[in-house]
């Protein structure tokens, strides 16, 4: 997968994960957008690794299956970041 595809998958997965987790107040500003993309890309990597280990497949491109795998990983990453930072709200 190319860099642009990873960024697009990360953006979509990060925003969907933020929405699924309640996002918190403040809307989506430039900082949150960058964080959503960064955590979405990290989530795509984590989700791809875990889904491959469990036999569900990998993040292969910009498709529904890859978005769902990346979103699951992004949810895990966002929850971990929130736990480590001591906040339950937004990033």
C-alpha cells in the first residue's frame, strides 16, 4: 500500500474511531485532525497485525474490510492513549 493510501485509510479509520468513542467536546480542529490521522495510521498497523495473527486478513488498500480492520486498531490505540494520558474525553 502506498503512503497516500495509508494516510487516507488512517484518516477515515481515525475519524470513525473518534466518532465511535464519543470524540468529546470541541469538534474537529487542525490538531485533532492530525491526531486522528496519526492514531488512525497507528491503528491500521495494529489492526492489520492483530487481524493477520488471528487469521482475518490484512489492511490491503482503501476498501471496507481494510477500513474496519484499521478502525478496530485505531479504537484500541485511542483507548490506550487516553488511558496513558489519564483522560477519558478527547485526545
